[in-house]
C-alpha cells in the first residue's frame, strides 16, 4: 500500500513509522511510505507556512499555497489518490472505516493540519475529512498516525502468518475477550480453568461469551442483534440469564 503524508513535522511521522510493526511492514515492502515536508514548498526565505486569519481573531491559519504545491508535486506521477485531511470536523474514525481504507486500491494521502486550522480552500484537494474523536489537538499528525496504524495492521502479512487483523476480535463487532499468560497463578490470582483444559471448542465458546458479555456491559451499542449467529443468540440469552441470576 502506498501512503503519503504531508506535514510540517516529518520527524513526528518517521519516528513512529520506524518502530515496531510499522517498521516491519515497510521493511517487508507491504507499505511504501513517503513523508513530504510542506515547508519545502514554501516560496519565501523564511519558509512560511502560516499566516494571520482574514477577518481577524486569535491564532494562525495554515496557508493554502505550500499545501497545493506539495500535492501537485505528489500528483506529478498521474496516479489518483484518496486524500484525507485529519480535522475535528471530519466523520469519527472507526474499525469499519479502517477496513474500508485497507481494502481500497488507491494510494492514501494524509494531509496534517496545524495552527488554528487550515485555509478552507485546501478542502478542494481533499476527498474525505476524518476525525479520530471529538477533541482538538495541536496538529493532525497524531490522527494521521492513528489512521495509518489501524489501516496498516489490517494489510495481510503485517501481523504475521498466524494472525490476521481482519479476524481480530474487534472486527467481529465485539470487544476483545480477556487474555492470560504465564504464570497459571500469580499471588492467588488464577487463570480461568477452561483455558488450561485443552478443549478448544469450549475455549472458543468461553471467549465468545466473555467478549459478548464485556461488550454488553461496556459498549452495548456495538451489538447488532439482527446479525447475530444462532450460537451468538444462544450465548447472549445465557449471558442475560447469568446477569439476572447474579442480581437475585
Ligand atoms: C483544524 C483543522 C484532528 C485543526 C485541521 C486535527 C483534532 C483532530 C487541525 C487540523 C486536529 C481530530 C489540527 N485536532 N479530532 N488539529 O481528529 O489538522
């Protein structure tokens, strides 16, 4: 997957992308990342990328010209891109949008804004505004990295042969089931016995039940009762009975 990032802080992007799974994905050739410093496209001696807002008010606004030139330079290869601007105004990002971005064929371009905002006319270059949540940050770099990380881990081969992000628990629509590793007992706290049973059918059922139970408790809006499998419906009924029994 080809990913371009436009930013005035390229080091923020490269420092994250040269560690761990992201670095591995790049080494394996599964991700072709290029980071463009918007400041390289400023035309004055001071390499200015921001200016005062028309109409007055506090703060600075990111200028359109350097962003336009940086995009033009990218687009010189003639390849159509899916251009994302990370802003608080955008649709809030989630796992299903990550999946869609991971499976679409166009290269991804992420533009990171800074200052109080970006000149509105820059939106002409943008296919989609994405927000990572309803809060304001000093720049779009962290949101861009959040989006890239969540998309890259879904590319087949990134997580390794035995795991697939497309199959991970959140993709099933539920929160993850609880995990345990050695020791079997830590200062009186034991691992649930079913996990030591070696009975994989029972283990899978227990995990599904735990995942549904946790989701029902913490994020009930994630459960779509219309798309549950027969087995999930039975488990959900069981959970509701368990909860009632616990209350009485
Ligand atoms: C305004 C316009 C994204 C501000 C463009 C960016 C929060 C998010 C910025 C921008 C941001 C978010 C920078 N703050 N919730 N600040 O995803 O890039």
